[in-house]
């Protein structure tokens, strides 16, 4: 009978999952999925969607026309 | 299980009471900052668990089955149902500005006790309630703004009052925060270089985001952060180089002009080029640094060297004049209760909530977190030796222009400090001097560097931490300046468009230039006035800012109270009426004292009177007569601005009170302007 050497294998799966979730949260919070959502919505309404660049600039123009940062 | 829960909450209450008791009664021996953290955390937990729940379900009768505007009006742009923690992050990033960091630092002149109690209690019973109820009201009205709600629910006059209040507050806020940056960067080549570098870094980020990877904010911000950190480290070599240090060393007036020009440029340049990338960068740095500060305080557990109460509660403080009531409550606005938050709560946030009841976490919860930021700032100020704290924050006009005079004056107050201690401290953080660095930012940076260097890197890294803290503060203050100037311009264009249509068009360049110049000129004037003020500017400008911010809070609470009464919840109107009554008492007392106090250090008019008498009696040298006339004019202008703020509070109070009375007497039928109830898609299958 061969004895297999004992190798400690840390279970990093939960850590990877947690890091992935944080990354996804940050991407969502930064609005990186906004364009995809917008295209989906525009197509559902039968409108021609803007290009990513047009959408990005138009979102910024809109966002910064009202108070977005507090004292 | 129920018993365990009860025991848990009883334990939280007992720990909170013990911590508060220690904070309030400890004298002599320095208190550990952990007790402040424990008291705040316990009160926040109890406030959130019980008080916000009471407001949500008993007072507002929130309904998770009711479709929110984000669901009903979903358009993929403005109205987007969003996960509650993402909305929480957005909302917190929007409300957390320089106020909760700088206000507590300044109010620490009274000792740490009054400010801490106000931050925690005011946050739980006032600020969080205002944010939460305003958010709820806006959600029920398709995401309407505070001004629109004031117009619909109170009267047209109430709406216009809110509009003017917002415009005024934007001007004053920008001026005062810009003054904080000027005082942090004057004669500091390291600091000025770092902040100057953030401009090309932001431009680079803007071009990358616009043309190369549109919308890839996360990777761009991380790249920007690496570059900014490199700029902080590179600043050391600038400060050490005789030639470069000269290029980046400027006095307060020169830096004020640079900021004014920068503000104008940021306002007229395309938003994607400078404003937006700076905003991303500053949000990352801000949230990361606040998180790191919390970890640092818990890891280091510093002792609080500032006494709980100082002799300056009597109103003779060097940083700003006035007794602990009302000025502690005016100085700390953000962190306890801030009217500006109501603009955020009735802006983007209500259009993102996917479930109505999430307003509790987002509105109430994020304000508690902001309040905790205020507590951390108070701790950062309190870990400094009191003598050092006062030497940094006192203007030359009060303690004397030379180091010798300053240490003598401050030591005579009972806070011993020597020239050698100050020189060593300045050398430790890589500055030439720390005397008269008013505005709060430098002392906060010294406190943060003290905490961070104890946690990571030791004394070696102290100058890097100090300049990192300065960069962190200046970066998001300048972002507020960019964003505020632009919003002010839009509001002014909207207003002027009623008189001449082209001025209202945001795409017409002459109109953009004229209105931008008007807004920048308005805050630039107050900034310049603060810079040349012999008393340091903070003494006159910070109370104006506090009064204007609390004025906006009073408007928001009037709107909320009116809506509660219209909802048939008059018996619960005390929830918003109590903080409103407190704010009115504070704002009116402070306004009265700032205008009419016979003490020239406090009252604008008596100060102007004293200067006039000095000119009349010939005690002012001929070379300073023009300057003195300008100071007199500024005093009178500040008095007039304070009077306008107080008048606006009275107008909105009168309008609201009149309506409440008419409802009570049955002479006017309360009409609730809510969007009709519609069942959420999530529950539609059940029907």
C-alpha cells in the first residue's frame, strides 16, 4: 500500500468567489453595465440606440446638470 | 431566539451607555478613541434597528409591494431599478463631501465632547431622518426634486425660496471649501505639485474614457489612482529641489487666483474631459481613504489628547468666534444634519430604488455612515497635542504673525506648545511650517498621518501619509468645486432663460461663458475675501456656510412635515418637526449673533463699526485705508447675506406654518400629490 504524501491544499474557492463578487459590485457601481442595459431597453422600445461613445457623453452631460456631489 | 435577540440589543444598549458615560465623565487622563467608536456604533445600530424601522413602517407606512418610479418609468437611463447596495454606494459617495471632515476639526476648539455628541445624536435623530423622509417623499412623487416638491406641496413661493436657497448655498459652499484648499496648499510645494498633477492625470483619463474605452470607469480609475499615488511620492523630490520648490511655492492669494481660473476652465470645458474623470478618481480615493482611516483608528486605538471641553465654549475661540450654542451646531452641518443631502435624496437616488423599502437602508443608513466619518474626523483632530492643534488652526490675526508670538499666546491659553515642537512636527510631515494653516485640512492631515504612520510605515512614511491626506482632501474638494460651479451655471441659465431665451440654452457658448463667469465670480469674490481676511476667512465664511446649509435642511424638513400632515400622520409629525425646531433655533440665533453681536470678533456689523472708528480716529495707516474700506464692505456684505438666509428660513416657515394651520382648522383640504399606487411586477403574479 502506497502512502500518498500529505499536501495541504487551502480552499481558496470562497476567497476567489468573494473577490469576484466585489469586482462585479464595483463594475456595477461604476456604471459599466449601463450601456448594455440601455441598448436592451432602446431595442425593446424599437429605437435606434446610441453608440457607446455617444451614450457615455450624453450620460455625463445629463448627470452633471444637477447636484451630484455634496458638501 | 427572540430572547437572544432581546439580550443582544440590551447588550448593545448597555455598551453604548457605558461608552457614552465614559466620554461624558472622563476628565484628566486621555480617553481612548475606541470608546468614541463604540458609542457611535452602538447608537447607530439602535437608531437604525428601532427608530428608522418605526419611521418606515409606522410613520411612512412604506410598502414593498408598491412599484417604484424606477420600475414604472424604467427607461434604461434615468430610471433604472438598481440593486440596493449599489444605490447605497452611489448615494453615500454623493453625500460624503469635505463637510463631515472639516466641520468636526474646526468644532474641536470646544473640545471633543460637544461636537461628538452633536454628530452622533444629530445624525440619528435629525440628519438621517431628513435624508430618509426626503428620499421617501421623492420616490412617491416620481423622483421630483426638493424645489419641485416645495412648490407642489407648500406653495409657489416655497418653491422659489428653495431655488434661491440652493443657488446661494452653492456659491457659499464652493467659496468656503476652496478656502480650505488654499490654506492647505499655501507655501507647500509638495502639496501644490500633487494637486496640480491631478489635472493632467484627469485629462488623460478623460481622453481614455471618451475615445479608447468608453465607460470603462473601473480600470481607468485604478490607473488614475496609481498615477496620483506616484504624484504624491514625486512631490517629495519637488519639495527637495530648490528650483522646482520655487515653481510650486505660492502664497494664498496666488493659489486663490489659480483655483478661480481652474473653476472657470472646468465649467466651460466638456464635462467628459476634466470634471467626470476627476469625479471618478476622487470618489475612489475618498471612499478608500475613509475605509483605511476606520481600519487605522481601530488598529491603532489612539489616545485622545484634546480635552472633552475647552475654555473656548465661552465664545472666545481663536478658530471661529461664538459660544458652543449655536456655533458648534452651525460648524458641524454635514456629519450631523446637512440640507445639501436633501438635494441628493431628491435627485438621482429616488430614480434608482427598485423597492420602496430600500429607502430605509439608502437614506437613513448612508447618513449614519457619513456621521461616522464625522466621528473619525473628530478623533483625527483629538489625537493631536492641543497646543499643536491650536497652533495649526489659529489665524495669525489672533495668535500673532510670528512663531514666537503664536506659541506664547497659545501656551498662555493653557495649551503648552514650543517653537521646537512645531518645527519638528512640520519637518516630520515634510512642510516648512504648520503655523496658521487654518481651514481644518492641514490639522486633519496631520492627525490622519499620525494614525496611518502608527499603523503602517512608521515615522519614515509620515510625510507621504500627510501629503496623501492633503491630496485626498483637495482632490474631492476641487471635484465639488467643478461639479457645483457647473450645476450653479445650469441653474442660473435656467433662471436667466426666463428673461432672455438664448441665455437659457446650455449649448450656446456665449451664454455658457457669461453664466460661468457669473457663478465663478460670485464664489471667487467670497474666496478672495476669505483669503485676505486678517482673521483667516474661516471665522466669517464657515458660519455662513453652516447657516446656509441648515437653511436648506429647514426647507427640506418643512416639505417633509407638510407631506406627513397631508398623509394624515399629524400625530407623528414630531419626527420631522423636532429636528426642524432645533434647526430654526440654531440658525436664527447664529444669524442674529453674526449680524448684531456687539463683539467685533463675532458680529459683522460691530466689526465694520470698529474698523470705521479706527479710520475716523486716524489709527489706520494711510497705506491701509483702501484695504480697511474693503474689509468694512465685506463685513456689511456678509451681514446682508446672513440676513437673506434668515429671511428665506422665515419665508418657508411662514408658508408651511400657514398651510399647517389651515389644514388643522379644516379651511384647506390637504391634497397629496403622490403618484398613484401600482403593484410591483414582482407581486403581479399573485393577483
